[in-house]
């Protein structure tokens, strides 16, 4: 069992690390998908060009028709591959939305942690200014774990009560 006084990686930091890793991997996948899409487009263009050359050079025959059919099938498969590439781009966009949600959750956890730390140590001016964007939270330093569970529980309860009160006030205004 790990020692509780060791500096474990905080949950918001873990979320940010996962989001960063996911974004980096997704960018590499996107680069590869773009290469594949370009290859399919080239195959389509070459297939059409070969069909035109054959029709211009070779007199009509069953073999020419069969070869033209095969070139059309190659073009069809390239079209199908291009269609599937568009599906991969859609999945990439969905993945990016999930990454942004993870950043928002991480940012919310960081705000709660700063509030809790501020209530546990109100005399210290240790709270940094909050970052205006999700990317900036990737640069923050991890916070130490709470030292007293009872204090943390009361501060979290106070935070939630205040949040519910603020939400009810906003609802009443709207």
C-alpha cells in the first residue's frame, strides 16, 4: 500500500495528462488519415486517366470492356475508401469534443481544489490566477493532498451549499 504522505499525482493532473496524450496521438492519426485520403484521391484520378487512355488507343473489344470495368471497380473502391476516411474525420472530431470535456472537468476540479485549499489555509496567498483557456491548465503544478479529512469534508459541504445557492439565485433571475 502506498504511503499517504507521498506526492501522488492528483486526479486533475491525471485528467490533463490523459487529455494531452490523447490530443498528441489524435494529431498523429489525423496526419496519417490525410495521407491515406490523398492516396485514394490519386488512385481515383489515375484510374480515370487510364480509362481515357485505353479508350483512345485500343479499339473496342470484350477485353477493353473488361479492363475498363476493372478500372471502374478500382475507382469505386477508392471512392468507398474516401467515404470511410470521412467517417474517420467525424470520429476525430468526436474525440476532440471528448478531450475538451476532459479539460473542462479538470478545470472544474482545479477550481474546487483551489477553493478548498483557500478555505483550509485562508491566511496564505497561494492561489494562482485561473487560466482563461483549457490549454493553460496543462501547465499547472499539482497540489498537495488534503491533510485533514474532517476539515476537507466541511469545506466541500460549504462549497456545494454555496454553489447550490448561487445556482438557485441564477435560476430565480432567469
